[in-house]
């Protein structure tokens, strides 16, 4: 995880102070350059090319590049376009691709996660881009002093120097030339695959295998978040299978939580070195304000899940040398894995809802995974949020993707059934939200929070406004289940 910061027509001392607000994203190296009254700052978490050559901002051939990202197909792109880079950084390829084929083709060619700012000095033009799912965060806003723009990985580097009403989330699947936002990704994918069911299963298995494999390319230690639910368990099992030797897995929960129980079962099955962090409700409650400041939202379900994720990330930072952590975000959205999908009114509405959730991940689960891990100097990698995997899954006939035999994610479970990847009690375990699974059935986390806050909506929003007043518009809506009358809480246990 890294942090980018670009300011047009700068005030050098102000920029340094604002830029430092996202230092936690890149604890290994920080640097900035100034060109044509523009300030470009970067905080680096070193994962590829640990030498100084991998430090950003990149400044080559009168082009400056800031990129918080991982470009997983950088080797293929270098070979296809005969590119020679100055470093072994995967991100540097963006700069050279831009020189050869222009920004529009460049951004369409990239496979990975990214938020970048590219400034072509010779042409005095700049471009900003963000990945299709918003795995890497990005904001922009206009300064109060001169009405010029700032772009940053975090809201806290814009606020309060920007006019709060001008601060926006940079749209996913878009790039900008400084004037217009140009979409480059289509979310309303049409199910068109006509292969046999067995072929479809094999194809998706291969895509997912490759998605995990390419995310294992790094020069630092890694681990896996393991809740014992289907998504994190599949990732842990596939990482172990591909890596070929024991890995480290991490779970968190209160005494008696289902997640601790099932995570241990998975860890024993795959032979991982497992770390179990038992925590009290009192400690979790004490993190509410810190977490809201860090993740920069007041959405109820996001905060509920972010608190244990942030604490576990902090534990990993303080007790290990791990810098990369694998996580299961994206699976529920693309596969229709939330419990409310059992009430889907039609196959068309099922598919439409999956596409909508994928597009809006940047406001919820991607925001949570990015901010809780980056807040502790870690980088999160999410194999389910692979462009090729997402596009293939949403192209599968809807009849295979809907719940069957009273089981959500029936297709995904079937893909891995009989492959000796996981025990059946894990592979066919009913969906339970992370924020629910960390607590006992008899005293759930959402009930603890409701009792403590009295009014979660007002409580969280008040804390958000303490730090980011005037930025309430950055949350377009509260995450809530659909098609379920009478349910007014996003907890899976309520469903």
C-alpha cells in the first residue's frame, strides 16, 4: 500500500503538512518533487524492487508518475510493447505505456489495482486514473486559497484545506484529463457464455487459481486474513496450494466466536501457521472513533466490520514482519452471496444487483479493506477482485449463479467441491458476515454496538463530522439489504 498526493499551484509548507497526513500508507520511504508549480508527493510501502530505483515519484522523459497500485500484467506489457524500465517496479510500466500508446489504451490494458496521477511536462497536461473496483482509494477537491485541485489517496490529506463541498471520491473505472471524467469500464456485463456447466466450472477454477498466483509476486512477507468463512478460506487454501509451503493465517474474535472456531479448522486442514487474536468487546468499542477517523466513512455495516479488521491489522503490524495481507473482498458482490439474495424476485434482478454491488464496492468493502490495512502500513490483496475473474463470473448464465438447495454462492462452492481444497463443513458453511462472526451467537457484535451507541446512525455520523464536517455527501447511501421487508439492520444475523 502506498499514498499519492498531487497539488496544482502549491504552497510548499502547506503541501508538506497535508501530504504527511497519509504517511501511514507508505512507511518505507517518502519523497516529493515540484515542477511547474505542481507538488507531487509519495509515501512508499516497498514490495517490488526494494532499491531506490523503485522510489516514486517517477520522473522519466519529462513525465512524472505517482501510482498507488499493483500492475499484475506488467511483465506481459513490457514484452508486448518492447518496454525497458529503469526499475523493477510494476507501476513504472504505466509511464512508458502512455508514451507509446496514449492514456486511453494504457488504462484499458492494465490488469490490477491502481490510483495514479501522470503529468506530461512537455505537453503541460495531466491524467488521473482509478481501477474498475476502487481497491485503491482516491479523492480530489478544490483548495480554499486558490480554487485549484488536490488529489490524494486519503480524505484526511484534503480536509480542511479544501472547500468541503468540492471534495469528491474519484469515480472508479474512469480516468480524467483534468477537465472531463472518461469511463473506460463497463459494469453491466451481459451473461453470454454458452459452454457446458463442467467447462464453466473448470474455466473459473483456472481463472481464480491464476488470480491468486499472480498476487503472490512480491519481495516482502505475506499473510492471509482467515475468518473461517467461505471466501477467506478459499483464498487461504489456494495460497497454500500455490505457495507450496506453510503460510501464516490470522483470525480475530471474542471468546466463543464462530470465526475463531472455523478458522482454526481451516488452518489445521491446510497446515498454516495460525495466529488467533482473542479480543474483548470493551477493546473493540474503544476503537470506534479511531477507526472512523481512519476509514473516513459513517456507514454502519462498514464500521462494524472495520473495527475488528483494523485491530487485526494493527496486531500484524506490531507482531510480525508481514507487509502484504490477502483478503476475501468482492466474492459476495459478484456471486450474490449476501443472505438477502435468497429473496431475489427474478434472475434479471439478481444479475442487476450483482453488477450494482460490484460497481459500488469503492464505498463499502473496498474502502474498508484499503483503509484498515493501509492505516497500519499493510497492503491488502483481493484475488476475487480480479478483472478477468469478475468479468467471467458475471458472464456465466444466471441460472447457475442463483442460490440452490437453500445455499447462497452455490456455483462458487460447486467449483471447488471434490477438489480436496477445504473440508465440506467449511465449503458449505452458510454465509455469516465478518462483523457477526467475530462475536458469540448469544451476544452479537451488532447488538453490543447498538446497546453502546444507543443510536448507531447518529453516533457514527457525529464522530465523522468531528473530523470531516461538510463531507457527508461522500457516502451516497447506507449499505442495506434489498428484497426483505421489515429488515432495518444490515446484520446477516437479522436476515
